[in-house]
């Protein structure tokens, strides 16, 4: 028997759990402290947004919400690697990358509050992005389609899309990888491996050693990174984007992290998590890690931390106020964006909605 092919998955980490540089060949961002402070603030902003969103849901002011606690470095990291002209095709836990690419926090809240106007992004660079995808893995195919359109137009742009590790079991994900590989599309697939597909752990989710290796069957480059290491996430995303932008094709990046919260506000993770997992997870989480690195390089202080947190609390509260003070949309609006001209059969339904709304 002859071996006809061999494959490998490389792992990338620069900052260890103590915030110390583990890799001497650290990327340029390791010394770009202004950029690192910006990314640190981005993580803190998303954590505060998630905290407020949970409070809104618990007090009946918003619907179900999926927090990203402990995974902030993933969305913030690859979101920061995107250029303005790039396109984001998010999944339901994508608020970090969305905000990094210009989506307003109140728009995220509006969406989860059941108001579709939350998907009408007002920021110019975000207006080309796709709305949140709740169906599992459908966004992967959408991203491949957008990337094909860019390729056909000869545009030097990149599509980023994110998926949870459980979502990679869906057929849509494999189909998206297949066409991305065949057509050499400018798309970056981010796998947010937070260890739990709702209540299903990886050991019964897949027989693969890594989720990154699912790319190999499609002929796509892949890498696994420490998803709690901002340097690793950002650099891998930057490298993949530049490769895609210059005709090098797609990449799959698996980011290893741990969900330090419930799957959504409708979940109780304490029913399935093993004892001690959360305690260990908080020791490795991304914000503390990056803060330790900044402090070790005399680039951060408690005074700066206090000032930043005060700014963020006020900023998030303003977004919450904007959300709560948004006038309720009219019932008939559900019909107004379906067709250029409403069919006859739908006109009667719209009139009924207006009549019932008036009551």
C-alpha cells in the first residue's frame, strides 16, 4: 500500500494564559499597543453590551439573546482584520464582529427585540453586510455566493463568515466549503469552537481531531488558533484576508475558546457543564490575558481601566436608551418590504393589519 497524500493542521498561539509572549516570532501587532488597546476596548464593549442585553431580556424588554462571554477575542479579532469594503455574513452570536464592522449596538438590540429595522444598518460600510442568520449554517452558503459575485466582478474584496463548531455538522457548511474550494473564492470561514453546541460537547459532535481539518476535504487551507489569544486571532484573520484578496482562495480558521455563559437566555448551562469547567475557563479568558500583556509592557493602568469602563457603561446605556425609545413600528410594515408592488391577495391582509392595529 502506498501513501498518496498527507495533511496537517497547524496551531497558532502567541499569548499564553498568563498574558506572556510564548512565540518569539510574534506578529507586528504585538508591539502596536495603540491597536491592542483598541481591540481590548472592543472586547470590553461587547461584554458590557451582552450584560445589558441579558438584563433587558430578564426584565421583559427584549427577546432571547445569545451572549458571547469569553469568546470576545474571536469576533473582535477577525472584525478588526476586515477592511471597510469587505462583507460580513454573521451568525446569531456575531455581535462582536458586527459592531467592529460598523453596526450600531442599538441595531443589534432592535433585532433581538423583534424589530426587523435592526437589520437596516445605517453605517455605510455595514450596509453591505448581511443580517443575522439564526438558521444553522445557512450563512456559510450565503457567504460563498457573495464571494462568487465579487470574483466575477474582479473585485479585491473579502467575505468573512462565522459559525459555531456545532454548525459545522450541517450539510450547508460542507456545501459552502466545497464550492469555495472549487471556485477558489475570496472567503474566510471562522469556526467559533466554544466547546458546546448548545448542550452537546465536541466528543459527541464529531470524530475529527479538529474542526479546522474539515477544510482539507474541500482543498482549502486551514489553521487552528487559540481563540482567547487576540494576537493569534487577529493575525490569522489578517493573513487569510490578504491571501483571499489577492487570489489565494479561501481559508478556514478554527478558534478554540470556551463559552462562559449560557447558550442563550433560554438555556441553563449548569445542567450539562462538568464541575470546575467555568472556573478553569475564567483563568484563560481573553480580556484578562490581553490586559496582563499590556500591563507587563507598562501600557495599561488601573486608572485607564476605570476610565475606559466608565466610558463603555455610558456608551452602552445610550444605545439601550436609543433602543427603548425607538417608536414601535406599524403592523402593516411587515408587508411593505416584500414586493415592489403588493399582489392583490396581500393587499387585503395589509388592510386587516391596519384595522387591527388601530384597535
